[in-house]
């Protein structure tokens, strides 16, 4: 990664966080929880740019402009809202599960080959 890419990424992140800080307080609180949740369970693509997070801010800005409370936008189950956003995305948990399955298959193949 080039230094210029790092600088641009930081500028993009600062702009992103400025948008978050401009939201009403209830939206900021929920956004930070969504962000934490997505960083823990989230999709692999989350680290490949700001698409999903920017989309959430777009949705929140629209909801705030319409005078809606944040839970009117996300629903009461914020984790379910996140899960719905990433339901078709590959997560780190998926990668880990695939890796574990592959290791078990390799080990079982070795056991099977030895018994033949």
C-alpha cells in the first residue's frame, strides 16, 4: 500500500466520521454500536472501502431529515438490522468455518488413507 493510499483512506475516514458527528445524538449512538457489531462479525468487504458504512449513514441522514427516531429506521433489534444488511456477504466467521471444515476433511482423509 502506498503512502498516498493511506493518506486518502484517512481523509475518507475523517469525512465519514464528520458525517456521523453531524447526526442527532440517538443516531450517533446506534451508528457506533452498528459499527462495533459489524467490525466483530462483519463482512470481509467491510475493510474494502466504506460502501456499507456510508450507506448506513445515508439511510440515517435521510431518517433524521424526515424527523424519524433512529429505531424507527433500524427497528428495535439493531443486531438483526445488521444481520439483514450482511446476509448475502461472506463474513470472517464463514472463512473460519470453511477453514475448520477443510482441516477436519484433511485429517479424516489421512486417517482413512492409513486404514486402507
